[in-house]
C-alpha cells in the first residue's frame, strides 16, 4: 500500500489499554466509513490533512517520525512497529537492504 493511502492505528503499551489492542499497531487503507479500527486509541497517516498534503519526501519523514514516536512515547516494541510498517511500500523501499523484506535496491 502506498504511504499516501496508509492510516496507522495503535494503542499504547499501557496496562489500562484494552488487551486486544494494547501495544499493537495496524496499517490499513484509509476509509472514512470503516469501523475496523475502533478499538485502537491513536491514529495518524492518511486520516490527517497534513499527511495528505505532504509531498512524498515529507510524508516519508512523517512516517519515520511516527515510528520513533510509537516506540519512544507509546511504549510499543520496535519489531511490532516494523512489522506493521512493512505493509507500506515506501517503508519497504527505504529500509536497509540487510533487513528481510526490504525492497531497497541500493
């Protein structure tokens, strides 16, 4: 899925969060009429105007900043974020070629 279409949803890794979504991240194609993300606390990406208006370079920066934010402020495991973000084309194309699933040709 293209980053421009990707909505990232998550719930912080905190004991007061619902067990079914605690510390989890999901990447879905943004659909304002969908209800399959209701149990998650946070959302970012294509559901935000700044994401839609950003050029590809800026959007990629926003994606990596979100990765860092989810790990550092939401307590979500880096591997959990990475596995979810692998569903985004630009993420797979820009991660190190030494990482399984990378599509980085450099």
